[in-house]
C-alpha cells in the first residue's frame, strides 16, 4: 500500500501559514515611470510565483524584495528569488511534460549519453551509457560503449549536441575507437531513429552472478518511480528465489525521483528488525512556520519517513554494495544515507551529485477556490492563460537517523573507480569495471579481465543526459496526491 507522507495534513495549515489571499487586495506602490512594466500575463505568473515562494519555500525568509510589476521574464524573476545554496528549485511552462517525465513517460530515443569533446577541436562526440529495452535506440542496435560522431551528416557541436536527446528524429553515424584509444573512425552507414512516447520501467537489468561461492544479485535501477514498485517486487523475488548471498544495486545513472519509491526500495532490502520496527529512514526540516506547527501538533509523519512493512518482498540484508557516480542524486543519495545507520553499505564508483533537499510541484489549479471559498483564484479564467506553468521549490531538507544532512559535495565512494564507457562491456556483466570491483570486494578474489581501450586524456567528457528534464529529476519528490486540497487550506 502506498503511504503518503502528507497524511493528516488537511485542515492543519491554518495556524501557521501566511494568509496570502489578502495579498490580492494590498495596495500597490507608486509606479516607476523609468522602468518597463511586464505584460499583464507576466505579472499574473509573477504573482503566482511570489505567493507560493513566500509561503512554503525552505528559505522564504531570505527572499529579496522585488517589485513583480517590472519583472518582464517570469523565469528570470524566479531565478532571482532563489537562495544562494539552492541549485535545485525550478520553474517550467510545460508542467504536463515534466510530470509525465517524473512518472517515466518520455518522448525519447531510449539511450543515455555521455558527451565528450576532442580537445584539439570544437567537435563533440557521444558515448552510450545504457539503453532501455524496446526503444528506438535498442531497435537500432545501440549498446553501451557505442560512439556517435556525426549528427544529420554534420559534426556534433555545442549548438546541436542536445538534439541527440531532444530531437523528434535524427540520423547519426557511429564511430569506432581505435585499440590505441587515440582516434575514432567513422562508420559510413548512417543510423536513423524516430523518438517515441514510452512508459519506461526503471528496473532495467536484473541478474544473478555466481562467483567464488557467492550468489550476487545485480539490479540496474534508473529512476525512483512508485508506479513501478511492482517491478522492484519482481526483481527482489527473483533474488530471493535464487537465494542470493549478496546484492549490488547500480545507481550510477539514477537522478532520483519520489520518496515513496525510495522508502519502498529501502524497506525491501533493510534488516528485518529495522523494517518490522518501522525505524526512521529520514527526518525532515521544513521552514520555521511549517516545522513549528508539525512539532507542536506532534504530526510525526510530516517530520520523518519510516521504513514500511508494506513492501511485498523483504530481503532482510545486513550488507549491500551500491554503484555510484556524478549522476547519483536525490532519492539515490537518500537510499545510501538512509540505510547506513542500519546496515553495511559499501559504495563503489565516483562521488555522488550532492542533493539533500526535497520539493513539491505547485500548479495554479491548486489554488482555485473550493465550495467553501478556500483558495486564491475565483475562477479558472484567472489562470487559464498560464495553466501549464508550474514551480518546483525546495520545501525541506532531509537527514538520516544519525543527523547526516547538507552533503552538498555528495558522498565520496568507499572504493573509487572510474566508469569505463568505452570498453563495450554490458552493465550487469561481471567484467564491467564497477561491478567487477564490487564483486572482488565481496569475494576477496580478483577477476582477471582483458583491458580495452579507454577514452584518452585528449578526449574530455563534459556533459551527460537522457532527458531534457535531467536537471529537474535531480530532486527528491514528495509524492503527495492531496496537494491541491492542502494548498487551499492557506486561505481559510
């Protein structure tokens, strides 16, 4: 059963929140004839941004005093409001596409790419990190380690490289890295693809590796989406049936997602007594208005998330390895830090992204007055011309049961290993360098593998991505189906 962390919140906000409805009737300051005024629509969007940020933003007390009438670009205005340490809050004018992406619905080719630059030119290449099954990329034969060196018969540059992810269709040429690793040759035959809208299951690879008396389960998990908790159940049941002795979860490319999915995964692997006692997974620190109220009312499910007994399959492990990298963020980092007080977690790979805060989506429709007159907008006409806008402000920071938080520099790995994208070894294969290192740490025995070409020093990786919403996904989402009702309580 899905557990909402906002249970009991209805009717609870009146005593502590700013009554923003009165802002509508507040007198405006004298106009400044020397400044350009924003359009009426832009001012309406600015107003929406302002009243949400002044209420629930974690750093609301640090907001600058800005006259919204003269902010002619709402996205720039939003950026001006952000606290100096906030690199996560964002705004969008396409909330439908964003929410679909959070749920795994993407218009995509189905591959995740790392982008590199030839140091002696301005030209760019891409390397495939992984490929979702049953996607245009998998059907076109793309595999981990494949190079892309031409896009629509042109060199790949700073101006067009994101088309490899964002375009609706494209033609590319693959490249082959020489054995010396000094150059890439171009395949003369182009590969064409058309993006499709797909519902992507984040449980991509489930595998069991037998090595030196150990049965090691491997799971590649690409995003925390609670709609696919059933896929986690299937993976963990498979591991249970195979009687694994050890588990490796690959989060190196996982940007995060919903806290319900993180709670579910952690509860599926944690020690049995930790789950049965519903110990604390993480605690929350809201802004002072919200925090004081939750504490005064002792509404604990607004202050912490616990392990849940509702997870269908429980492995009850006391140790686990997690593969990490710069793409490991948000809910992935929560998994690492949340489990550490209760079991031995060994991380293998590179330093994680550094994301210790959580957010919620706010849309204009949440503020339409209900039958009791609670709300901000009188009718849908008040916001219908910007109803696809939404903001995702940071509303709290989280800490594990031992108080670990504010890890803005990420978590350094216990075992540092560079992710070798170019050796062509599939994820889940025991010879793939991060998994190989984890297996060697588990068994204490070295796996002998043939070394292959790596990207040399004159090739520099500078970016990576799967979706145009990649940066937005590096955020811990508070799964909250009742947010629309919650926000209306502000105006009672």
